[in-house]
């Protein structure tokens, strides 16, 4: 994936870039993200250097200029880490691309992959600077204006991939300038030759030459609505563009998760927030970057009033099981798509809710209900598609895992709990977490995904974490579920001693899942399992999937 300065124009855009990357990771992919410098940064650095009277071909100049890309890469990696992705970054020197030619317009022709391969082996995401490379004699050189496109295409070719995404602020390739001619038509597919003739500055010409030479498909994808023009060996006639309006979104709950999602939604031009359900509209809300005056018109205290605002999609992040379940049902009955982060509500009757959604041509997603930012639902579904699942084990409650680590470090129980609240992991009433109800609800949902069945909550034995029951060093709240002669056996236990290194190595709010299949294969995933931004990211990813479905239906 490549993100240019039109998309990553400054630090405020980094969370949206992390969202794009997260969506690919939860589809089971590892991502190399190439970034340009922030908007205006390259020109500023060039101007600073040339103010010293340096010639444009000074061999030291490129090393100064690529600091813009390296800064953007570091910040994008930080944004990925915030939402729970395992991310790292490489400098231009470490990345290992070798290029020959003029210092400001060199051409890549070789690569030492050692650092990139190692980073990909250890992380889900590697963010790298575009535009720069190394000369054979060890100096930094530049790849010409728009050179980050060339970086991305060259990396894709060297990694043996067949395509690359260039994420931009335009919605594809047109047969003529849509800003001049409103009847301009857009290509869904275009040949490399057509792209060279019509693309203008859309894709760097050198990058298109490389794509054709290395037989790479180039997906020019719009950051806002997801439309893409695929550039490759063959094209198709362009089509008229059907304008689509913003989708209307309602949010239920404005706490840790709901407030985090709302902060992002209000700056996303794809969506119009039509209402926010809260218990007390007069109470102050923690929505980063949003004033109380801006928030006040959106707040409602009645679920029916929220749905009467006719949303297309509902984000349900309530903390109450009964109220959440009732709201999900009411929304689905109106044909409203729902993304829920409320595991207690969804686990009451997932099969019934899915049937209700189908009956009313709606869609229900619940990835954010389990694992925070860890794509557990997607991982389990992918495993089940390959072979029958016979068992799974997991650490599913970030609050308890965080507290166990703090207790190991010598913190008193009440201090560990207060720290979990301050970090945004524990609710004011933490009993659901500490008594294992939260983990049991997640076990039931995962069992539904794995086996199509759920154990009754009363049949899941649970250990309680309390000040009165000290735990041995290294304990984890481990959840297990397997099928035994047609009957599901599940448990939520506080365990120490020899456990899978996947779980033993977890830190803080970390969650992890291990899926065992009938063919002997084992699939694992892990990441940040609690906190505002990790869980909100999962909820927003479900929203993006629902939005894509809605927009596809409108276009079709």
C-alpha cells in the first residue's frame, strides 16, 4: 500500500491511514505501507537546504530531503500501534533499495531484502519511506517527483507480489478531466498504455513503466469511498459516474468505545452522524476534538428517537446487555445495518439476530465484541473455511490480563484496578470483567463462530479475580472450548504454570487466540485486546464493511 501526501497530508491524517492498514490486516494480510512526506514538507526541506546556496545535484541533499518521508513513516507506524497493530518502520538506508542515476532522479535496480524480510517476519505492518534509495556507493538518492509510487511498485515486484494499492484522494482514472467536463467517464479497468496517456500526474510515469515491465497490477484506490481503477494488461470502456451521498450513521453509547468511534466519524466525509444515544444528554462527554456545543444537537436519550432519525447504519456500543439487544433488534427490523461492540447483547441470541437481519435485508457484524483490535472473528472464520474447528483457546479480557501483570509487579489489588480504569480498560463497575462474565460471553460468541453452537453461560465455570484470592505469578485468564461427543465444553480459568507461549508472552491488555482444526493445523492471532482506540478501530472497520455493502447495492 502507498499513501501520498494528498491522503497523509499531516499528523492529523495518520489515524485514517492506520484504519486503511488495519482493514487489510484483519483480512489476514501483512502490509508494507509506503508513505510520502507530509504535504509541503519536501518543498520546505529543499528550500532550507538550497538557502545555503547548494546546487540541486549536491550529493548530500537527498539525505536531508528524505527525512520528510522518514518522519511520516514513523508517525504512521505510531498510529498503527495505537490501534493494536504490531508495526515497525525502516529507514531509507535499512530498507535496502539500490538505485542508479542522477541523485534527484535515480532508478531502482536492486534490493537487499534482509531487513524487510526480518521486519515482516516479526510484525503485521512495516511502514517505510518512499522517494529515497541508496546509490551503489552508499549515498542516499531520490527517485524523482512522485517517486513514492515507484518505491511501492518496486517493492511489490521484489516481494513477488502481483499488485499494489496506491491510496489517493481521487476516485480513479477518467477519460478526461472531471473538473472540467462533468460528463467525464471513469475507468474500472485501464491498460498500462491508457494510464500513461490519460493519467497525467495520477501515477508517476516511471512507476507505470516498471509496472508494465514487471507485469504488476496497480490499484488506484480512493481513500474516501474505496472506488478503485485497476491498471494492468487489459482495460475496459469507461463508465458514467453515479454520485453517492453520505451514509447516515447513528451511534449508541458515548463511553470509551463509542466516544472513540464518534471522534473519528465526525471528521470522516463518507458519513453523516445523525444521532448519539446516551443515558443523560446533559452530562459532559469525553469525545476527543469535539466541543460540547457541537455534540449537543446529536444527543438523544430515547432509542426510538435515535432510530427515527433514519440512519443507514447503527454503531452499537452500549454497556448494558438487555438495552443493547433490544436496540439491535429494533434497528434490524427497520432494515438498518448494525455493527456492535456489545458482546453481552450479541451473545444472547446471535442466530436469532442474524435471521432477523436476513429477513429485513440488513446486515449485522460483531467483530468489535471480541478481542478489541485483534481480528479474532475473521481469524476463526478463515480457519473454519479451511477445515473443521475442533477447539480453541484464548485470552479474551484485556482488563484482567492488565491487572494480573500489575499484581505480578507488586501493585495492590485496588491500585491495579484503578490503573486499569485510568487506562480505559475497566468500566466503573468492573464485576463483569473480574467475575469472568465478559470472557464467558466472548467464549460463547467464538463457539458460535467455530461450531454454530453456543454453551449456556451457566455451563461455563468461571474463576473470579479478587483481592481475596491472590494469584500465582504469571497467571492468565485462559478461556478454552472444545467439542466432546457433540457437546461443547468451555471454561474461563485463572491459570499459571506451563501454558502456551502465545499466552504467556502477552503484556498489559494483550489478547490472543489459538484455533485448532481437525486436520491438525493451528492458527494464532494476538494484539491489543482492550482500550478506546483498538476497540473503536475494530468497530469502524465493521462500519467500513457495511458501508461498502450499502454503496455497492446503490451502484448496482
